[in-house]
C-alpha cells in the first residue's frame, strides 16, 4: 500500500484543479483548551428513568469524558490520517478534504466510500489497510474517502445549495481528477443516498455500488401477506424509529444554526449528541456494550470538535431531509448487505423493485448502522464478495 506523500503524485490537466497535500496538525493550544473545557465541564443531573429513553445516560457520558481527557491520544489519530495520505482540492468553490489510499497491486480497482452523520472518515480507518493491501487471493482497491461538505476538514459551505445531488456531482468530479473514469462506490446513511444519486446521475461512471441502507419506496403492488416474519419485524422497527427516534433529524433539518452554538462551544455537548446516536444504533456484545470501540467513538467526536462542525454538519439535513429522490430507478449493478441492527431494513422485493440489477444480497449476523466500525472484518468481506461481481 503506497500511502505517504512522497509516494503519491496527483497531476491535473486543467488550471484550478490542483490537488494539494493536506497534513493534519492541530495546534497544541487547541488540545490544551479542549482538556481545560473537559475539566471544567458542567454535567446535568442524572436522568430520572432507568433506561436511555431521555437520552444518553450520565454515567456513559462521564466515562467517555474521562476517557477523552485522560486516555485519548489525538496525536495518534492525526498520525493515522497523515500516514494514509490526505489531500484537498477545490470543487465548485469548496475545498474538499479526502483520504486517497492507493494500493500497490496493479489490478486494484478504485473504490469511493462516503460516510454519513454522525460519522466521518474515522468510520473507514479500520478497513482501509485490508482493502488496499489484501492477501494475494483477495481483490485490492484504491480507496477514496472524502469528508462531506461541512464535515471533518472539508470546508463549510457559506451559502445554501449543497444537497445530495451537488455532492454526488462533486464526487464524480473528484474521481475524474484522480484519473478514475469508472469506479466502485459504497455508502451508508447519507452516504447511501449520495451513492444512489451518483448511480442515478452518473451511471456510466459507477461500475457497481454497495450499501447497507438501500433506500427504496414501497412498491405500488406490494402484498404484505407475502412478507416473511423477519421482514415484518424489519418494517416495524423502522416505523418505530420514524415515530419516536427522529427528533435529532428534525432539529438538524430545521434549526442547525441554533444547535451549533452549543455543540461548537461544548465538547461534552458535542460528545453526548454524537455518542447517543452511535451507541443506540450499533449492535452490542455479550456484555451489552456497543460494538464500536470506545476509542473510535471519541476519535469521531474529536474530529467534529477540532473541525468545529456542529452546525455545518447538521446542514446536510437542512439541505436534503425530505428532498431526496427515493423513487428513481437505479440501473447500475448493486449489492446490499443487511446488518441486523441497521435502522432501515426493507424486504428484498421492495429493494429489487428499485435496484434493477441487484447482484448481491446478504443478511448479516451482527452489526448495526456503523458496520465498518462495529464489525470491520465482516464489512471488508462483504465488499470483497460483492465487488467481484462487478
């Protein structure tokens, strides 16, 4: 795997398309300021119920805050990013940050992976090495891992208009600049919808797509009597989530600026806001703990904190929630993996009605909404099995 800056070279044919190396090096004063804020944090009183129905419990937040202050190593995370190879390029007036992890294998294929909210490119750190530098009998990939507009270290849009379609077009342009005219694409959460938009708007560019969230409408001729018991439970789970678990989305979509004042100013507020969703919607181990390692939860929160993206990341909901094209047919080859704790799991017949060339369908035994963080080895195997069919 060729990953350092000396081994990579990006040549741009057109003026204004420069791809610049990006080195992450947060000033120590900002790290010290974070630690001071954590020491002085005001934590609310304990919740009045015995479960997490009022929000992430105080004891969980206190433990995560203690870990962030006493054990988390930001410089370790910086080194992970820098060793993989980071870059920026300006597309449509916005400086896009991305990791570009090139494989040494001559048969490697380009793979674009898009994260969602409340995630970041941290979601993909544990899968990058194995995908770019696999065993000789497994497929290899050149990975392109961009940060969404207003997320991580991509610039914050200064005006409305950065919805899913515009992001998809920017990703197509990014891949062209990197020399990848045809590529594989993967995404979950908002990344799933951006990947679908890519497949709709640039079908000649997408060799195959994979997702854990195959957004699809209920077919007009759907017959619930033909659903399996498992499929009925999937739909009931998603219905319950839409009715009782969407408060965060409505707030992100309607008042992102208001939300940002708290999140950009308080590391504890940022941590609780993101960790609540990550923990609630991940699978658990035998001890009842989230499958997402504690270090990665805090890694992800730290990226939001140092990027000051509490408001800007929420605006993807303002731009796109309820405005997505959920019905346009997807004709590129497609693959779907279904973790048992994913939020939206749909009957296969519904998915096939929209995804016209569904080549791979897999029901997993473990994992949730953050599959690449929870079960990275399973996620890697799923991509390998799926994309060999492209």
